[in-house]
C-alpha cells in the first residue's frame, strides 16, 4: 500500500489548492474590473413631523383596507 503522506502527494495537494486559490482571485479581480462598485448618496430623511388629525387617519385606513381593525392592540 502506498503512503498517502509521501512528499509527492503532499506537493500535489498543495499545488491543487494553490491553483484553486489563484483561479478564485483572478475571477474576483476580473469581476471587480467589469462591474465597478457604485457609490450611492445617502438618503436624507425629513425630521419635521406631519400633523394630521386622528379622524383623517382613521378615514384613510378605512378606505385603504376592506378589513376593520381594533382600536386597541392586545
């Protein structure tokens, strides 16, 4: 029976591993070169509160949904 840990077998496994790593790194750089990362501007949200009467909010909820919800959540 052959020894699985002889030097030539270890070299083969290391070369195979190094080859897979090199191919993965090449694909990464090719993909990054063809699809550059876009920098997006951060969204700015308004901090001003909008005042609405509760009657308007209830009417808006009733017209938007055919289901009637409870006034109090349990």
